[in-house]
C-alpha cells in the first residue's frame, strides 16, 4: 500500500515505515501529525482524488529537524565580467510514516 501526499507544495510517494524530509514544520520530536491532503491511494486498487481522496489520511511522526547541505547558485555571463554567487541551506523536518488509512 502506498499513497501520494502533498506537504509544503511538494508531492511525496510514501509507504508505511518510510522516512522522508519535508519542508520545516512547526512540531517537536515525537509529535504526531495527520495529513489529509492525500492525492492518490493504492490499496490493491488505485484511487485518485479530485483533488483529494475522501476519508484518506496519513499519520506521520516527527523524528527531528535540521538543515540540508548547502545549495550553491552560481550565475556567470560570459564576456560581461558579471558573476553572482549565492547559497542557502534548506530547513527540513524528518518524519516517519506510521499509518496509511483509507
């Protein structure tokens, strides 16, 4: 059984027991979060929502929070002596998929 959920404007394919990094959530470790934005659910038969599957929920447990590796953005315009270098570290919350229910 797997589900496709939406969190932070991104879509994730999840199964029970998976660990994923989502955009930073306002939660503490060991908190339970229930996601109702389930776009699709496969339980031997694929159910696609319009836009969400009715009655489907995914239960998440917060493991920890942190920062990803640095992403460097570098732009250079040839023959113009123009360069731009920027970077950032995305903050994330690591969650465990506890239960998928239809």
